[in-house]
C-alpha cells in the first residue's frame, strides 16, 4: 500500500482536541479518541519545516506492536486500529488515516513522563561529564559516552507544554506528584517493560539505549498510552559494532539531531530547511527500525 504524506489533518466531523508536535487528536465520543500520527518531525522541541514521509505510519505501527506484546503486563489504550472498522463519519478520511491512526480509550494522563536509561547518551552523558551524575543518580567514575550503565536508571520528568522543555525530577518528586504507590507502580512497570523489550530487541541485533513511556488512568486502571518504544521516543543502536567511547549509529531521529547540531542554528524557530538527502535517510532509518524490530515490512 502507498501511504500519502500527512502533515496535518482536518476532520471536521469531530472536535480537534489537540495538535501536538506529531499527533492530531480528535474527540470521537465520551469514551474514545482518534489519534493520528502525522509525518511532522520535531527535534529539540521545534517542528521542522519539512515532513518525513512514512514516519507517522512507522511510529503508529511500532507502538501497536509493542502495546500488544506487553498487554500481559499492563492494559493499553487501543480500541481499534483497523480503519475499515472506524465509524462511518471517518470513512471519507480513510486514505490519510490508514496505518497511522488508532481509536483509543480516553485516559487521564499522569503528569509525569517515565524515562529509563540503560546507556550513557544524550543529555545523560552531558550531565555525567559535568557532575558525575545522571538526574541525581551518582555513577561510577570513568564511564565513557555510550557506556552501558551498571543498572538501568528510572529518571522521570514533568511534561512540558508544546515548545517547552521537560524538566527532570527525582523519584521522590514523582511520588509527591503521583502519590507513593502510583509512582512506584509506574517505575516498576517502566523498568519491567524496558528490560523485556531490551531482551527481545537484543535478539534482533538492536540495543535500546533509552526510552520513555506515558501512562494514564482509564477509570481506576493504570493504562499504557501515547507511543511505545518508537524511534521518536527511544534510542535504537545496532548491536553490531557497538563500542563505548563515541556516539553510536542509530535507527532513530538521532541522525537528524546530529545533522542539526552541525548547522548554524540556535534551536529556536524557525528551523533550518532539511535537504532531500537528510529527509530520505531519516525515512530509511525509521523503516529499517520497523523491519528489524517487527520482522516484517510496512504493508
């Protein structure tokens, strides 16, 4: 199937609840949302001027794959992902919704993002070089960039508004925000999913260096929501050739971040224009991540 590039949707039959960096969300009924993952690309909390073809389809399909895989650990918000089974009012939009959308249970999102780091990379590496710590966790001396951590770290953050930066918080602060029992529950779930996903990915030649999860409440049930273990929310490294002491090649948007870091740009809008080669290579990395993780190709 050929998927059109979708940068923005305009579904007039249902109210638009939000238009974020990547997703458009509509109110379908009292219990259901329509979540559309577009091809918009954000980096450093700025939306790029050019979309990345197929990106939204890859993110949506990988999320569906992982949510179903871990449904024995935690309920998820998936109601339906087959566009043929969507309400009749959505059928005129089927071409732009196919593959990149799902009907989700309405949830009350927890105001904390659950981040887990298994390797020293990105902002964690920068913090470690300055302080010897990552988000308040004291680490052994002598670690290098991309080193595997002695144990994965749970490093929660608050969720910022569009265009703002998330703020790292301690587990104690997460307990204050969420309540002790709920904070510990999401921390345990985060670590359990990460470890099991890491074992699975390792068998397919991928290191999951870090990732983030979001949880919400559907009634009184803790529920996995948003995106799961995607190239947007994770660092995926090829295990072959992995060596600490340098940055790693990746199957995620780190390639795009690295290109942007080399541009004369202060990371505020407007972003630099993306060359065609950067757009094509980013699409290829997303598609490769999907294929390696799921063992199949986008249909």
